[in-house]
C-alpha cells in the first residue's frame, strides 16, 4: 500500500466510527468484568462467588440465537441504527442501577441485573459488529478492527481506572451513575452516522435469516473445515481470557490498593494498547491476517507468563516503586500482546462472515469466542483456590497452545486470507 493510500485508509470517517463502536462496545463489558468484581470484593464477597459471576456473560455465548432478528427486521431509523437506539437507551439505564443495591444483602438481585446488562450489551455487540463489517471494505478490515479493539480496551479505563479512583472518594451509587453516562458518546454516534450501503440486501423471511447463515457457513467448505474454524475461534483466546478473568481481585490480593490499581495497573496498559493497536493495523496490511494471527498470538501467549511472574513475587505488605514498576511492566506487555492478538482475531472473524448474514454469523463466531469468558472463566475462582495464583497462570499459558496449533489448518503462514474473499 502506498503512503497516499495508507493515509486515506487511516484518516477517514470509517476509522473515526470504529473508535466509537469500540468504546461503546467495550464499556458495558468492562463494567461487568472489572468494576463489578472490584465492588463485590471491597464489600466482602468471596472469590468463589465473584468467579461464578462470570456466568452472567452467557448472553455473549448465545447471542447468535436472537441475532437473526437484527438481520431480518428493520426499525424506523434503519437496520443497524434503529436497533442500536432501541438497545442503548435501556442499557444505559440498567448500568446506572447497580449502585442502588448492597452486595451483602442483594447479591442475587445484583446478579439478575448483571444478566440484564449482559443481554443488552451482547445485543449491542451484534449490531455494532454487523455495522462495522458492512462499513469497512476488505482492505480496511485489519486496520478498522485494530482501531475498534484499541478503543474497546481504552473504554476499560473508565470502569477499570477512573471509576475505581472515584470509589475511594464517592459512594458507589454515584460511581455507577457517572460510569453509565459514558454510554452517551455511543448514543450520539447512533444518531449521527448513516446506514451502510448493502449490496446483498436483507433476508426475505425470518426463516431464511435463521437457517441460511448456518447452512451457508457449513456448506462453504464442508463440515470438517467448519469444525476446524469453530474450534480455532473457541481456543485462540482461551488462555488469555482465563488469565485476565480475575485480574482486579488478583491485583488486590497482591497488596495493591484501589487507587494504585486505577492509576498504575490500568493506565500502564493504555499507551502500549494504543501503539499495539495501530501497529497491528499497519502490520496486518503488510503481513496479511494469517501471519498476524501467528505473530500476535505468540506474543499474546508470552504475556500470560508476566502474571505468573508477578504472582511468584507474592503479596506485598509494603508496596514500593519497584513493585509498582513490576505491575506496570506486566500490564503493559499484556496490553500490547493481547491487543495485537485480539485485533487479528476480530479481523479473521469479520473476514469469515458472509455479507448477507453479517449479524448472525458474526454473532455466532463471537459467541463461541465468548464461551471461555463466561462458562470456562466461572471456574477460575475455584482453580485459584486449589492451585494458587502462580500455577494458575502457568495453566492458562498451556491452555493457549492448542489454539496456536490450529493455525496450521485455518490460517497457514504462506496463505493470504485477504485474497480469499467470502462471497
């Protein structure tokens, strides 16, 4: 790609929209996986119960069930913008309600509310993913998804950093209301953007919207190829997902305060994530998606060992500059490596979808990718209790190996996925 084309690919309205899709997509999930566990832990809820809260993410693994509705029916504002508006308003309201309850007395109510938030968040992801895939031409998939993932991670700084700092100075009900208001930029985007132009139209019936996405994927290259792709999608992020499932409780157990976690642990990953996301987009244009999956995935694996090293150092009774520096290094490497791996992974998923069934197929693939974060991660609290933090992270590293081995089949090093469009 020439320098002129590169600038045109980076400096356009589509990349700006990807910033908004990433931020508004990431915020609700990070509230569930970062702010909610921190709140529960500080209120005296045990690790096993916090770990089980991962099950509230089940809507992310089943979202393909109702995704055909978003492909088939068209609300007044359009197929993508109309559904986004109908989802984002109740999502913002639900997020603000958390602080109205007391964890020790209302734990089940909080769990039910978290499940509602997860449902609306998963539904928003369905529509945002479909919109982004329909918006970006194939040549911009890597860069656009890298920017999306980057903004997704930056959104985590709100519940994972700003909100934690506010929690040291404000009551929790105020913290959750302030955090929920960060959904407003996503609402503004929904009202201001235009619908993407569709070359393939929409499914003619609900039956077609439900059945054909699965039929097309299975018959595209046969059952064996379909199963390999699905296995890869499940396994590629398994180790990383488990390693970060209880990140905030882990930092607390290592002796770091809420403010230290907010200022150091979270912000240390910001610039590595930004640089990693942008470099990932550039490198994917030059390398192709396949080679990016190999290189970025390897770095993603190595990042898990940083947590094992930090756990090996053990809890710190008096945290000093050295320990804060060690925490910042581990988080920085994780943000850089995992940011790269996620960007390539999402680009792979986007390229694998058929344009006529974008929402349903994208939801199917990302649902499968979310299984480790929900069902499998529910066991992480028990694993830590049995193994201890150091051995737990070593196990997470080993669980990342099978996904890398599947790259030999689904993304061979010497093949360029960009030359094999789905049509």
